[in-house]
């Protein structure tokens, strides 16, 4: 089963400094048919103006993954962590028992991110933060695990969820597959380009909700950068 959620149909908000699109109900956008997808609770497509950002605010009991598509985001939190994550790279925060953080675009130009929230397998635990580069060349033509709650994914950033976040860069005509399992949920968004999944076309910034599918087969219709989340 594949349900495409075209970018034009997404909820959103214009805050001036922030242009936000929401794949699922978030903040003032509410759609009872789009409350999440399995353990995936939030997928926000944010465009942040230069020298603007999210001031300090709290989170708890959520796995928050930030995939930077353009520019860079600078993170600072109540644990003393501070880091700058550039386009193509990833940061994760396990909010656990509670943490305050800020995220600012301190760059001279616009920054674009996907921010993804996944429900943890259990509440509580000490909050954690981490970030690392994932060179696009290393995921050319194949899916690479960026963040994972599975111990075998030793090269991925750790999260506390039965989930994976994967990324790939594909040339037109490239194909790749992901072994999902019929009992799992996947959500795929092309940051750029367009892909085809079992005959269904998914364009840039559209979402594809996938379930009851053993293998996700992806064909790039044009040069594409994709992000795929696998959750229970």
C-alpha cells in the first residue's frame, strides 16, 4: 500500500522568518487523518531565513532527527552541547526526561531542513544529542542508514526507537531497494527530484506513506535526494 501526500496538500504556516510545511498534524495544523504514521509522529519541511531560528524551548520523550537539506543549522542545549550541522548531514536528539534546546540558522542565506520526530520505545532516560557528516558521495546509488535504534547499525547515529532513518542520492534511472517487512511502516520524501515506487510517482517534497509491503523498490526518474524512515 502506497499513499502519496502531495506537497501542495500539506498543512503549514508562514511565520515570516519560517516557512513550515507539515506532513502530519502539528502546532495549529490539525488533520485527524494525518496524526502520524506508525511511530513516526512529525515530519516538518522547514525553510528558515538567515540569522533566524527557534529560540530555547523544551522537549521530552521524543526522538528528534534533523536532516539538513540546504545551508546549516546551529544547535545549543541545556546539556551544554553546541554544534553546527551542514547540508546533507544529520543531528539527533533523544529528549528523554527533558531538555531545552535552540536551533538557529546563523548562515548568510536560507537554510532548509527536514525535522523528523519518532516516538521512543520507552519513556524516560537521560537526554542525549549527537551529529555527524554523511557525505552524499558515500550514499550515491544506495540507501545508507543515518540514524537507527538497531544495534547492528554501528555507523549510524543512535536513537531510542525501533526505527531507521535512511538517505540516498540517485541519478536518473538508478534503482535501490529496502527490505521493510509487511508489518512495518515507511515514509519516504524526496528532498529533490522525483522517484517511482511500484508505479507510483513521488515528486520533490511529496510524502509517500508505505505499509503492507515487504520490499520497497525505488527508481529515480531524475536526479534525486531521498530520505526514508522505517518505523514500527
